[in-house]
């Protein structure tokens, strides 16, 4: 049967209900209990009120069985004409799979031991005019699943588990930081000057002020203003935006954790990172060892360290003091970026990191010794000003986190900002964030900062190959 024919049939049933004086979208809804709670503490003879979606329907003359599902579980319903009345029983002819109803009745076990509700009354809460997809598990077009996530979640229990785990992961992160006296804060999502990370921003305009604004690419500079203000331990679980490519690891809108601790450095951030990721894994998985895409991951500490400076010297012959054209030439001599005539320092860094990611160990690895000229917000090492006190965390080849000892010298920070702006293309030009420099001039304590990609961490802990599998509604191209 064609979909349009099914829709017309269901619309006819909707009309039939209304002709009988029943308003399927305006029924009374009393206090209910969740199906999962009923199943967990099942007591025969107990009276319950439930609500959910019809997932199956089986008629047997004067009796019928329905499967009712809410987000916590599924239970069988038993409806009999001489219990609910013949007129009410006849309404079952106008009910379809996917309709949403509420019921009240009495719990009992069938002769096969199945937990069931003997229905005494039911109300229709919503008439579904479209059917649920058939054979959803065999659907090959994953883009349809992303576009109609609401159907994906109804039909695929494993997908629902992923997003429940995501909620559990974020809760565990909050629990970890709250227990360590970090204060959760909120900072602006619209910035007059995009900053805090490398990335192309989305641009918008505030009509009242006639002001150009940018969706934030990172909350970093606002969070560090709070360090100046005396809030010594802060974090934000934030939405950030990059007007860039889409891939299995990138979505233009993504979720980040950023953490800042005064009187700390990148070494302390390493310890914090180890403790945080292990805590979350043990909380949601119950173990430090798990499988990601067929590969065994072991989070046992301490984690390995590798030097970025040594890796790029070995693989590309690139040195910390090389200028951008020299870096690009050396990359091209090794067969990379041959189609590029000019790149900024940050773009060269992206190319290098993309190549190095393929060589990363499976188990957690801190990559240290990043060049100062690609780390404009990080302090330099005391024994080598060309190298920064910075690390990135990789697990199973995924870049999970980035951290450093925060630069708190306002004169040096202004110089770095100005150098960074010089390298930008004309369309990417921006101003120095003078207010942030002013904040630093009031004195910011030495601090360590950490950013962790929540979406990628969820990918890792739920064994998902694509970032789209852990974002409820990922950005997709228009269908038409």
C-alpha cells in the first residue's frame, strides 16, 4: 500500500473518531507511572495509569492485545469488550500502530508469565497520521535516519541507548567537576570578535544595535575573564560553532567542555584529564577497558606522551622556528598539500595534525611540545621559547582534548594576536580583542585550561564511527 493511501486511511479514522465525539488530540491526561518502573516492581493486582505509543495490535474476537511503549520500556495490554464496554472496544478499529494512548487498569501475568495490564479504560492522546517505518533495522540510507531521528529513536532501541548514555556521560562530567569545587558558568554565544580558537565563524547581525556578531567558535576568552574576576575554578559545557567542513569527526555545531583552574599549569591539566576520562568511563561503562571500532582501548594510567616537535621533525623535517612558506614547502616535498600555494600557520597545523592522527596509538596519548607559533594562547617553555606548554589528547586516533598553561602576559598576548591577524586572509580579518587584553592587564593568575570535545568522547564510549551518530539532529544538506 502506498504511503499516501495509508495517510488517507488514517485521516478517515481520525474523522470517524471525531464524528463519535472523541477529540484525539485533546483527551484528559492524569498522573501516570512509567512502564519501566512498573516492570521493575511488578505487583499483580496493582492498579496503574500508563501512557505511551502503540507498537503492536492483535485482535481476537471480543478481546485484543496491544503493546504499549514509553521511553522506559514496553508492556502488553489486554482489552476485553465486557470489561471496557462494547462501544469503547469498537474504538479499537480506529486505532493504529503508532497512535498514542493512556490507559488505566490492573496488573496481572498471563498463563505464559508475560507482564500484562488488564485495561479498564483508555483515552486516545494523539492519532498518528503516518505509519512507523517497516524493517527499520535493515534500512541502508543512514541519512534518512539522521533526518528523521524521531523515527530512528522510536524504532531502534540501540540508538536510544546511545543518547541515554550521552546524557549519562555529561552528568558524570558535571559530577566529577562539581565534586572538585569547579563552578559551572555560562558565557555568551554571540561574540563581537570571534576568538579563543582557530576557525571560521558564522556571522549574524543584531538589528537593534546594527551590530555584526559571530556565533562563538570557543568560550575561552570569556572564561579566562572570570579567572581575572577571582572565580578560580570554572567550567562550561558549551555549544560552539565553526563554519567549516562536515565529516565523520566534524559537525558545524558541536558541544565542548572547557575547564579553567587558577594557580595550575598544563601538567595539572594532564592529571585532571586522566582522572576525568577514567571517572566517566567507569561511571557509564563500569570499566577502564572497552572496545572502539573493533580495537581494545585501555585507559589505565599514566598515559603515554609523544612530542609533536619530534614527530614533525622525523616525518617532515619541519623545525619549530620554520616560517609558514618553509613548512608548506617541506610538506609538499613529502607529497602533502601539493595543491596549496599559500596557507596560514593554523592551516598548516591542521594538515600536519590530520596526517599525524593516522599514526596515533590506540590507547590514550598526550601529544606535547607544540610549536609556540601555532599556540597563540599558551605559555612557552622556559627552556625553549619556540615550544609551548601545551598538549592534545588522542584516543584511538581521535583528537579528544586540547590544553595548555594559559598565557597571562597582556603585552605578549597582544603581540601574538597582532601576529595572528597579519596571517589571515582579507575576508577573515578581525580586530584584536582589546577588552580581553584590558582584563589581562588587571592581572590574571597563572592557570591551566582544558577543552574536551564532548561529541568525540561520546563517540568513543558508545563505539560509534561518526559524530552524526551521537548528535540528535546533525546538520545535513537540504533534501531539495
